[in-house]
């Protein structure tokens, strides 16, 4: 999540404080959360596929 970290470190101090700062900060948090949700789903899908593969190998 280097992009979100870069935004947080470089853009937020420049914005100062106020409604624009809050909107950008929440937008970055949303992007980070969406990234980790997608990552968790991909890991779960991969683990499930691998589990099915192992089961099919054990049946043979």
C-alpha cells in the first residue's frame, strides 16, 4: 500500500486541517480498507482452491 502511504505522508500535511483534509484522509482510509478486503478475499480463495486440490490428490 505504498500509494496510500505516500498520499498520507506527502498530501495530508500540505492540506492542513479542515473539511478537505478530512475528506482526503477518509478517502485514503477507504482505499486502504478496500485493498485489505480484496487481499483477504484473494488469500481465502487461494487457500480454498489449494484445499480442494489437496483433497482431490488424496482421493486418487
